[in-house]
């Protein structure tokens, strides 16, 4: 397979994983903030969900080296 084809697949999987992380982080943040009574762990899971969303956005914005 050529290098150009490899770059396409890497870019595609980065974007798919980025979207998946954003969705998972948003759902986790929603359930942590609204429905779950986690006590002291609410802040912990809130921070984890925000980090997942930030990593997902980063994966969507970054461009692979050419």
C-alpha cells in the first residue's frame, strides 16, 4: 500500500476516534452533572469527561504529517 493511502486511513481513524471520544465525554458529562448522585466522585468524573472531550476535539483538529 502506498504512503498516500496510509495517510488517508490514519486521518480517517483519528477523526472517527475523535468523534467517539467527544460523544462518550459528552454523555459522561451529562449523566455526571444531571442524573448521578456520586458525592465526592462527581468532580472526578466531571474532569475525566471534560478531558475526553478536549482530547476528541484535538484529534479532530490535528493534521497528520505528510
